[in-house]
């Protein structure tokens, strides 16, 4: 019998401690509670600002590089036409960028805690007929990746610290893309016909060190920043993972189609997804009552290894118990292979991989965002808001959430981890992707925060970012309308 290590035991044998930075008790100008929040780290990590949003206004709380609180600066009321898309700091200035739906310009609000000022500028950049897929940082600039709403054209827009803009137009209409029925469709139709949120990976320096979660990995479209290129993985088609490469500097593109199963098995595919780590593409496919995981070279399509998971006494490729998790209710339950496969029939599939101590951890399973939902981190109250995954009603699209979901925002990732029910297994493999059954699973920062939250009540995840090689976590307490900041 293969050893199965309970993940909880591996986590709790370690001594984890937190250092409280401060509590920020929010006093709203309009009497509303905090609805969402985000952080922007200052240039050269000279400090950071915590931004609270209450649905109408943005409140900036400034800190210096030694975690000392500076002051609060308030914005004017934000119009429903203005959708927040990005935040960036240069010197003493914290800039927030907004798309304005009726203008051929971007709005920039600048918060300066040295001068105690909030100022505004308009930048000439017309993206009214474009949808933002990603905000990312490159070459110390704000960069927006957009797609035409009515044509197969990508755009790369860059904004420097002087608000000078440059744009690249990148046609992709020469490529053939496929939808969920494996019918040919234009790229923007594949993205927007059945629009689901896009996972952005490695987009922002203060967020890029945080791991993926299984809920995020269930999204069929992912965009990765790998040095000077952006890489799309498109899994709408049951037969192919389509990998689109975009060079950030030159705008050059290429497309690779990587089969998920053999041509003879294509019609048996019920659901599928993928994840890209370095040059390895991890694909997961459900065929009838079988799960198949394959690892392939993303550049050549060559198969490196494959694993089949079917009904039986146990899964042969796991290093932990196979669990269903309802973190918001603090519940976890071991499930059998047949139960695991049953969830895979109905709930979206996901997979992701991480490199740990010379090995590769592969996490795979499903996510049901409705089952077991409860915003707060305990079951004593049913009306707590899951702040980390809430939208803000500035615009029809919901600008704050839209940007956060498409920019690798770690609190979105951790917050989604607390919504609904996850069913997952974790396997550890060597460099040749051979299973290491006796190797333990290493905890990540989310498990450390989970362990902390297991001892808390009436709180929700709010902020998570990196500052001076330290993880800063913000926990929201709705009854006090306050956020506690802690170092992990």
C-alpha cells in the first residue's frame, strides 16, 4: 500500500508566526463599508499605499518603508463611466489609471503623501473599441494588452512615468482559433462569446511570487508573462491547447496547436484544461470516467509523460489524501477516487504545477464556486462579504474586479481559494516526471495564511502583496470596518 501523507500534518508541524503591522479603521465619507481594496508598492520599495474602495470613492492609506503610517488621501467620487485598470508608483507619486468609456483618453489620479495632494491628468490613449485582457509591468512602464471588440487585432500600449504613450497593433487574423465545439472562430469571439475571467500569471512584480490556486487554474484562457513575451494558452477546444506567443518588444507572434489526446479518442473528451510552467505544458482531460494528465514540451509538442486516473481503491499519483475543501466553512473531507471522478463530470477541471526542492508538485481537480459558499471565514454568520473577490460598482464591467482578475492579483487568487468547494489531489514528480510516492508536499504561503485564518473569526481575505521580500496580508473585519495588516 502506497503511503498517503495527510497534508494538514505536513503543514502544522512547522512553526509559523505573524507580525502585526497595524489596524486601519476606515471612516467613510459616505457611511458605506469597504467593498474592495488593493495595494500599490512604491518605486524602489520606499513605501506602499493601501487603497480602500467603498463603491463611490477611493481612499489611499500611505506607509513609508519602515511600515509607519503616513496619512489618508481621498479621491473624488468615481463615475460609473470610469473603470480602474492599473496602479503604478514613480517616486513619491502613486498613479491610478482609469479607462473612461466616453473619452479617447485615460484618466490618471495621482496620490502624493509628501505633498498631501490628489491630482488628475488625462492621457491621450483611445481604447474605447478595445477590451483590456491584461495589465502588466515591463521596462518600468504601465502596459496594457487589449483586443479589438470587433476584429482580430491585439494592441500593446505602454505608458511611461511622464505619461508618454506608445502603441503596437498586432494582427492575429491569419491564425485559426477554435471554440468549445472545435469550430473555427475569430480570436475575439473565442474570448468573448462565452466570456470567462482570464488568469494572468507573472504580470506584476509585487504579485508574481505568489502561487496559482486550483480555482484560478479552471479558467480556460490564461496569459503568462515570460521575460519579454506574453504567452496565451487557450483551452476552449476539447481537442487542442492553442499556445499563442506575443513578443512584447517586437510584436511578433506565433501559434502552436498541441493535441490533448490521440485523434481516435477526440470524441470521448468531455472536459479539459492546461497549465504552462516554463516550457512544460500540463494538460488534464476527462474522457468518460477516466482522467488523463499529460506533460508535453510546449515548443515541440513532444510527450514527456502521461498518467491515467480511473476508479479504484486509490489514485496512484497522489502524495496527499484526496480532499474536498470548503475553506470559508473551515471544512475538509477525504473523498474516494469514484467521488473525485464524479465531481470531475460536472465541475470545471483545473491543473497547475510548481517547482519545489528539485521536484515538481502537480495539483489537479475541480472547483464548484457555488457549493459551500460563505463569505466570512467561519460559519457563524452568513452575510459576510468575500472582499477579496468582490467587484466594485464603478462601471458596468466592474472595473476593479476586472483588472484584478486579469492581472495576476494574488488576493484574487487567495480569495477565490475561499469561495465554493475545491476537490483536489497533489502529486510530486522528479525531473523526468516520474512519481515520487514517498516525498512530502511542501506548504506555500496560502497554507500559512489558512493556518492563521483557522484561528480567526468574522474576517475575510482582503489584501496580499510582496514588500521587501516579505508577504503582507490584510484581513478585513466587517463589523469594525477595519483591516489588520500582518507580515508573514
